[in-house]
């Protein structure tokens, strides 16, 4: 995966969690289908979810219902970078 977008953030950190054999198999197979490693796949899924949750939270604070994001108009992980500000 690429290095951190902000130099003042740590480039490497570890998050660990346990999965069942079935969960591991599902994740591994999905990662293999698109040619990614399991860590790349899990990190991408977690960041996608985090970005969506941050976006929805910001919209709720603004009192609006956000339109669905257009995947072609924003760089990936923008909401995460803004939140870490």
C-alpha cells in the first residue's frame, strides 16, 4: 500500500483482530478475485466504510441528507484526510 498522505502521520501502524475460519476464507477469496493481498483488501474495505461514515456524520451535523457520492469527482480517502486534519 502507499505511504501516508501526510508526513506528520505515522507511515506504519498495525490493527489486529480475530476472524473465524469461514470469515478468513471469504476475505481471502474476495481479495484473490481482484488480485489484492488480504491486508490490502481489508484496509480498502475499512477505509471505504470509514469515509462513508464520516461523510454521513458530517451531513447529519449539517442537517442535510447527502446525495450519493460520485466516485469520479473525489480522490479516495479524502474524508479520512480531512477528518484527521
